[in-house]
């Protein structure tokens, strides 16, 4: 969901609209249930964060996902709680999606860790556990941040060619496109619609497939196996996105070895 506050501050640091006081009241029971479940398994190092359209106040009742990230919880916890809350609150949201990570994933000097730090600082709202995220300095919206978010796009493409969910392909590809679009235009966005529009301006020959990829990301269309394979092929739109990302932003494999 588009965040109207996302962009760059005058000093080049990232701005977003993620705030605790932006959460619509209708979604508070979902968060309360997640926090209660989290409290049963957490320790002093565990964290639970909210992100996405609910965190920015842009969620649509009954149509948006409630997206969270749990750090330092037992294996399988996020999946089980996601399934449970999705069933319990199906009238309020499309689903509850809780990602799971470890504290070590967000530490260190590599691009992936850096991307995680940027994500926690600017896109996440702490709802349980240590509340230090907002005290970390703001990050620049630059190639380093874009690379941290999606520098694994070439690795993803290689995996997708062996079989993939079109929606996941589309969402990751458009996030990568948002990265090279941001660097190319000197702005900052993670919005899929903006990424699709500006990517099509850069590669008009791929405009048709880019428009269709956007419909996959929104869940409005599912491609045939042959069309998905074509888009993932050597001359397909996703390969074009990978080439642009590598040239304008840089891949993890190029810079973290």
C-alpha cells in the first residue's frame, strides 16, 4: 500500500509514515493477540515489530494484511501464530503475516544486515520487546540501502527458474525495481506501483510484462507456466531488472565477498 510520507528528508535520509499512533483502532485486537502470544515465548532479547500498511495507517479494513516481524522466537512460532490469527481475524484483514528472524541477522557489516537495520529503523514499529529502534540514527536513502534490501535479486532469479510462486516473484522484482528507480532518479521509494511505472519508462520494450507483473503482485492475475517461464528467461523482464539492479545498485555477491 502506498505510503504518502515515504521519501527523502532534505539531508537525504529516509522518511516513512510508520508510527505507532497511525495504527487504525480496528486492528488493535490483532496486535494485542500477537503480543500476548509473543509474551508466552519471548525473552529479554526477543522483539516483535509491525510494518506495512497497518503501521502507516493506510490499511483497508478486510482487504489489507497485518504484517509483523518476530525476532528471537522459537522455530515455527511465527508460522503457527500467523495461521491462528489469520483464522481468528479473517473479518478484519486479508491475513496476518509474521516473518521470523534472529538478532544476528541484523548485526554485522554485510549488505543483508545493513538492509535489516534500515528496515527496522524506518519501516518497523516496535510493539513488544526492546524499544530501541527509533533511537538509531536515520539512514540515507541511497544505493547502499537499496542494495541491503534487494541485493539478492540475482540469487532469487536463479531459484525461481526451478519453480516459484508468481506473486512472490512479482513482489520481489518490483521491490528491486524500486531500488534501481530510486538510485536512478535520486529519490526513495518502495512502492510497487511507482516502481512499475518508472521501470517501464526506462525499459519501454518490457512495459507489457511489467504491467502484468504488477497484477501478479496485487494478486489480480496468475500467469500460465509458459508465460512465467518467459518472464524469468534470459531475455525476460526479471532478467532485465536484475541487470539494471546490478549496474545501478550492486549485488550482494559482488560486494560482500
